[in-house]
C-alpha cells in the first residue's frame, strides 16, 4: 500500500482467509470489542453476511474469500462435483443480502472464469485467481471513485454522511490527502446498528479527520441554514445500488436526508462504482426487509417498551433521481439522467 500520510484504519482489512477458514471482523461489536467470526464454509460466510457481521464493502471481500475457500475445499472432488460445489457456494454468497450487488458480481465473475475448466485443478486455479482479482479490482475502482469525489469538493468542505461507506470512505480520505484537501465530517449515528457512530466516526478519527456525531433525527437541522454546526457543503453517501434512471438505494434514512438537502439547496453526491445495467428504475431494486425485532433493540439491549411488539425494518430506501445531484462512479460523476453514458466513458476519464 502506498503511504499517503494517512493511518491505516482497522476496518480496511477486516476479512482474512487463513488456516482453512474465513475470519471476519465482527462489526456488530467493533470497536468496543475486537472479535473475529470464523466461517468454515462459504455457506457460513454467507450466513455471517446475512447476520450483519460485516456490512458495506465487507460482504464483497467476504464473498471473494468465501469463493476462494469453496474452491480450495473442492480440490479433491471430481470436476463435475467441484463445479457443483462452487456453484452452490456462489449462489449462497450472491443472495446473502439482496440489495448490495457486489457479492453477486463477485460470484458471477468467479463462475464465468471457471466455465472452460477441463480439470478440477484448472477450475481451482481459475476460481482463486478470479476471486482475488475481483477484490483487487474493487479496491482500485474505489480509489478512482474517491478521486472523482474529491475533485467535486473544495478544500475545507463540511460533509454530512450517513451509515458506513467503508472502502469508499477510506479511499476518499486518502484521495483528499493526496490532493492537499482537508474536509470536516458530520456523521449520523445510523440506527439500529449504529454503524455511523461505531464504524464511520471511529474510522474517520483513526485517519485523523475531524468528525461530529449527530443522531439520525438531527440531520435535517444540521442541513438547515443557520445551523450552529456551520453550513453543510454536501451530503455524501455510498450507494448499495443505483439504477439506470439514477435512483439510489442506500441505508434506510438516506431518502430523508436527500429530501432535506434538496430543500436547503445542499448537493447530494451518491457514490457507487457503477450503475447497475440490469436495473432500469428504482422500482426494480429489491429492498431487503430485515427482522422487525431488530428495531426493538439496539446493540443487544431492548430499547422499546415491553408492551410494543410491532415494528418495521426495511434495511434500505430508494432516493428518486430528482433529489440526487450527481452519481459519482469510478469513471467520473454523472447527472442522474446521464448514467447511460457510463458504459461508453473511458475508465481513465476525470
């Protein structure tokens, strides 16, 4: 890794394949506890992703490690059995959380790379190479995305973010440092898992960034003119998926922030490596519904009255393109209505 003068945050390396298993840093308890969840099969990796052991970019790296593990475990099987075992692993990992598409892309990349294998050893080599290449490519694309985002922002910008951008956030901060720019951050806490309070704010402080933590309900007030925090320059979030019409699927609560930002003339930049060409509109994005009981508690402690039994927890919401200023990709920033141009834009364009 190139030393750009920014500290290496703990969450930048939170998935490890070692000793015949995948170890995943448990973000449900980080940073108060440093615990690793061991997964001995790709199916156990998928279960850990579903259980929120890891989030944001984490499932992508976990999926890549899980696919590599599945290939290694199939090395003594006949070719057809090995191919079937790898396909089952890919299916489990691709569907662990339906809204985020990167694990599915990783699985499809590995399966495509192994299609022509004529022996188990050839299949193993192709699968391992493809899984590792996807993880490296994901980091490189995140780095490009960070550089494009920094180009949109002035030195000294105050940025509001929501939930946990993971590799996107880390590469954005590194790109700002390389460009000689300094940003100030405002982070929402992000209920019910508090990713903003525990992951985003912690990582920003690890990287020597100034960050102010607010509750989710304070965000509109922070965006409003005259806020005692000072003017917010831009709302900047990741996106789990962006449709071709510019609709942005991200952690639930993003929609409300985007509407408030629009009302107060604050630009909203949604970060995603690329739009999803298989999803024409926001209505086509599958939104994950999680167990409503998760809303009744926080970090394992019951917060709702014992008399309350009903809750609702869509893990994501979809922001219509009219509330999105630009979608920033690894090929540059696009107006929501211009995302069809992504496929014909040179990768090195700025």
